[in-house]
């Protein structure tokens, strides 16, 4: 019935010659959903297809207006029009309440993103991977054809971050606000880097050491192999700064690391020094733990250098590691208490864990 929600009855079993009487059917009111479809300039979009998913559909008139009857509940309104990106937005229709007109603004459909990839010698690069990341983190992946060309029919909304990788070439990455004609991507010959991370003194390999490279590219590797070895290829040639960290060791930074167009360069050896540590508890004068107290550690010389900082846990406990061997100055602060500064000595490969620091109220 017009204006009412459909109802499904059953199941029923009727035997030959039998009549079923007294069936009560209750139909609930359905609602109306109307509105207008416009473009980004606010001009009406005629003949757009409008559908309340799973229930009803229609087409806008010459002024972009539409009206859907017999719809209800929570759902999505899907709007499609030639030359525009599809729009899907959630709506709720109540049969007992008049629904305010819905205004649907459509974005113009983006033209295909096209381009080609050339190698270090100007040659076409087939099989290169092209990743296009647009607004909202939407990612599209495609592979260049035999002529090195690529074409993305449905690019995500710009700006785009485009990343291209190919065997034997350095990774290429750019951020583009839009496309002005076909995109020409020229890859450089890739450089290689070999690192060997060992413990100073024992020369023990350090597996799972973490590396951060900054230079022509900024890249992070999660860990070395079990033998402390790390091989990185397809780097953009140039000078880098390498920072290496490993649990229980002091971080080391190596500046001016040169990456060249070589397939198998000599490994760079990095020796990490084991650090010491300080641990303990911060309490008030009555011995009650102070959660969230702030501790900062610096060198104890005339020109202090900040080394580390931490907050106490729920039991007032803290742990600072790794720290360099020697005297350090530790400052402890907590809201409502007088700050305290103490000097401690750190011993390499040891952790002094019985520090008890008491703060007086302000």
C-alpha cells in the first residue's frame, strides 16, 4: 500500500479445502526523502541517479531535485551522475517526522592519472610498481606495462603521494597537488648500504638493532639480522646520517655516510657501547608512592647535556636505561611537591635499582 512499509507474512500451511481466517496484518508508516543534487559550485545536477540502498530509487529533475517515497530507517543514499564522483552518505528516515531536504554536493570526477617510468639511462621500465596515496589514506597500486606506461582510471582525491620502485633503481617519491599532463618519472641508479652492528669490546653481533637513515631519503629499518648484518638496496645515492639503537646499548650516530651506485659495497662496522641504568621509586615523606612524577637525567659537567627523561608508573617506580658511564645529575618533579636534584654514578653494564627518592610538599 502506498505510504506504508511492506510486510512479509508466513510461513503458513494450508491443507486442501481448508481456509485460514483471522490473520492480522499490521503495516507501519513509511517516510519520504527528498532533496537536491548540486555540484561544488552549487549548480543543480539534472538526471542524477539517486537510490536509497535496498529500498527505492529515482532520477533528479532538470533542477536537480528528487523525491523518494516509501523509505524508512537507517541507510545510505547513493548518488551517481555522469562526469562526477559517486557520493554515498548516511541518512535516517522517520515515518512520524518530516525529513528535512537533503543537499548532496558532487565532486567532479578526476581525469585518469597517466604517466611513464624511465630508467637511469632513459630506457623504458616495465614492471615498475607505482603506489598512489591520496587524501584520506586511500591507496591505489598498479604496474607499468612493457612500454613503461601506467594509467589509473579512478585516482583517489589529491594531493597524491606517488612512490615508484623498480629493480636496480632508487626508490622515487613525490607529493603532487594535481596532474598537469602525463607524469614523467625518471629513476636514478640505486645505491646500496651494508652495515655490521657489534658490541664494543666483545664484538658480539647485535641482532634486532634499529636503524634510522636521514639524507636524500628518510628511512627506518626495524632490525638487523641474527649476525648483526643489514643490507639495504635501492637507496638514492648521496650522504646520509645513520643512527643505530639496540636495547641495553648507547645509541650511536654516524654522519657523512656515503651511499654510491655500487651493488655490493664494503660493510660499515658500527660498535655500540653497553650502558648502565638507574631505577627506583619516588615517594612523599610518608613513603606513599608518587605516580606520574617527572625525572630527567643530564650529564654532571659544566655544560649539562640531557640524556633521558621518564615518568614514574602507578607505584611511583622508574627505570632509566641505557645511560653512559659516569656521574649524572637527576632532577625529580611532581605537582604539589618541591623539586629535588640528586647526583648518581652510572656503571656500564650494571643497573642500580634501589634508589629511593622522597619529595617534600610545597
